[in-house]
């Protein structure tokens, strides 16, 4: 047996790795990963689509010296099986190169450390010409000054500047590159605001990161709307090979209770259904979202359910993290534990849709509608005959009482259930479910009290209305009348 050295052809391999499957937004996100690993507090993205177009990503991290920069520019600079720092968002030692050259033919990296700036460049056309892994090192002041945004790097005490030029992949099929670049960078902005939302928001335990695009800060997009009345279920911890996986389920508020901006933040009306499911984070960086991993089907009644799963980088091989960090598959041990969580989540999400977020937990409250068990195992809804507003009609003369009862039956039997289901599961707001205002409650009270024959009857009515919808929500108004406000 013998062995021979068989290195890959440089030009062929570089051209081949350009087709790994990066999108512009995933490629830029990969570079931002390096900014976070370098402990940067700010990452700035610049794009210039006119003339000698370029995209540049600048950070104020700890920077690299000449040896560290050459290592970073090497293909396969890191063994994916090596133990890494808990904050390291890399794995394969390929991201900087493959992400960058998937979008351009010329990658320049300038890094400042200890007051010195070092610059290296991969130029695909130069590699093809030399036929070897020929990395260009820029040394003269004239060469370095020609790098876009190099003066921005000089302003930092330390940091790294990544510049993409000769943007051939981005220009393919574009008639107006200026306009298309603006559209694509809007998609990048939305992607980064979601993928790095926990860093952008300054979550406890993380170093806050500010990302700017052409000088404008990117706001974070919270997929769980934690600042709203989102239901948060208890954390569950799973242990794999001694490493901890934390699972935190959320149930979002019903869409009718959200503003237009919040709906857009959740993926828009069309994307809300597609955004349900698991949100997998590796070191707090979002990898995969909007999937149930085939453990259940996406449905209208489960689209408010979202499950945050935090995994450490120790478990990359178990989750089959790919080079682009856009794919993760839960191992069997995790899937088995997640199935029970999914069942509970689906039921809670369904309840939020059906009951529209109104928790009827107080049995002493008189509700207009009641839910009854049917004789064949089903259920049906009926108007509560004990509600004071209904009872007043039923105490009328016999003929009026009969007419009212017929009307109530007709209302109960005529509920448009199919259309209600469609409306409830649509993203359009349910406009007749808005809260009754205080002025409306007071007007109803005056009208009802005027019909009472005595002060005693008025007081009795007030006592009953105080525990009835919608008056139960306005105790101060009821209390004012009970104290003799208008009796």
C-alpha cells in the first residue's frame, strides 16, 4: 500500500464552493458571526451599488495580527471537532471565505490590532491565473488606501474590515443593479434583525451588539413579542452528552390584539402561519425557524405556537449544523422529549384562537354566551338565560317572553359556524370584538336603571350587573352608582 499527496486544484475548488447555497443575507450573517466572536459591540454594513460597487462589513472587535489573519484566510482554518469557546459562532473554518466568495470574486480582509493594519486578499481571477492557492498580501500604503472604507477601520482602536468587490453573483440577471441592490439589502436588514435579535436587544448575559447599515441602526425583530402579553410556558432542560438544551415554549397573543407593526414583525399576515414552530438558537444566534421538523403539521390553530430551543456549540454534530448555519436537525433523543411539548403547545394555541384571549376563569361572572356539553359527546353554545340583560326580557308579559325566547333560539341555531371558523383563523381583525367603552357602559346602566320601579330594585340590579359581562370590567362605575350616584 502507498499513499500520495493529492491536493485539490485551487481554482476548481474555489469556484465549486461558491455554489454551496448562500443567499446574500445568510452570507452577510456569517460575517456578522465573526464580529460577535471577535467581541465587537458594533458591526457596520456599507453597500455601494454604483460604479466600482462593493459591500463592506466593519467591526470594532479585537482584530487580528498578520499570522492570525493568514490563518483566518486559510480554507479549513479550524477543525469542526475541536473544542471551542462557548461564544464562538464558527465551526468549519470556512465561513469567511465561502460566504464572501459566494457573492463576489474579490475578498479583501483588513484587520487592525496593536496599532497595525494587516491586509490579505483572495482574488478568484488571480488564483485561476496562478493555478495555485495564491493569497495576495497588500503591503504598500497605496494598495491599502485603495480599499473601500479603510479610513473607517483606522478610526477604531482595533477591528476588522471585510470588503466584497466584483459582485458578479449579485449582478446576474439584473437590469437595474442600483435598484435591485437596495431591494436585496432590505431583505438583509430584515434577516439580520431576526437572526441576531437577542444580541440586538441586549438580552441579559449577552454583550449587546449594534448593527448599522449605511449608517442607520437595525432594530431587532422579536419573534415571540416578549414585551407584549405573550404566554410563556415553563422552561424544560434536556441533557445530551453532558451539554444542556433549554426549551422555552411561547403562545403569541391573538392577531386581532396586535398592531400592524407587530404583525409585520411576526412575518406579516401571509407569513404568520409559516412562522410557527421551532426556533433553534446556537449560542443565542438563530439558525432555523418556522418548522415542526415533521413532528406535526402546520395549521391555522397552531400558528400562534413558537418554541425557543437553545443549544450550545458542543452539540453541532448532534444537530448536523451545516456550513451556512441555516440547517439543524434535532437528534432522536431531543425529538422524543419535544413531542410531549408540542402536544401541549398545540392545545394552548388552539385555545387562544377559540377563546380570543378572554380567560373565563371566574365562574361567578355571568357571561352572555355559555358553552354546554352535548348529548353525543360534542358541545354547543347558548345564550345565558341567567344574564341580567336577558333575564329582564324574560320577566316581561308572557307573549313578549315567548317572542324573546323564539328570538334567542333563532340566534343560537343561526350561528354561522363555518364562516366564523374562517374569520377566526384569518389574520383580519375581528372588529366586533372591541372592548365596550366606559361611556357605553354608563349609557347602558342609565337606560336599565331608569326602567327599575324602586331604589331597592335598582340596587339589586346593580349587584347582579357587577358580576356580569361587560359591566364586571368597570367596577368603579358600578361602585359609583351603588353609592347613590344616580339612583
